[in-house]
């Protein structure tokens, strides 16, 4: 997906959803069941070197480890 596609999709979302949290949903299979794990998106940056938009998550254990 390129940013243009994401912007078009985001702009099509009704304003009623403006206060919804942004998450990345990771889906995997365990014991023949699909499991969903939601990861909160906390920030983002633009990497001009790779021409990528980077979205970040922050886990509580990352705050205490260095």
C-alpha cells in the first residue's frame, strides 16, 4: 500500500469514527483457531531514504528496558 491509497481510505471513513483508537491487528492461527492481537499505534515518521511511512507501537516493557 502506498500513502495515497491509505489517505483515500482514511478520508472515506465517516467522522463518527474520529475518536476511535488506531491499532494494527495481527492475525495468526493457533490450534486451528484464528486469533487476533491488536497493537496500539502510538506514533509515526517518514523515512525519506527508504521512501516509507513508519508507524510505531510502544509496549510497556520497552519503557523500562534500555
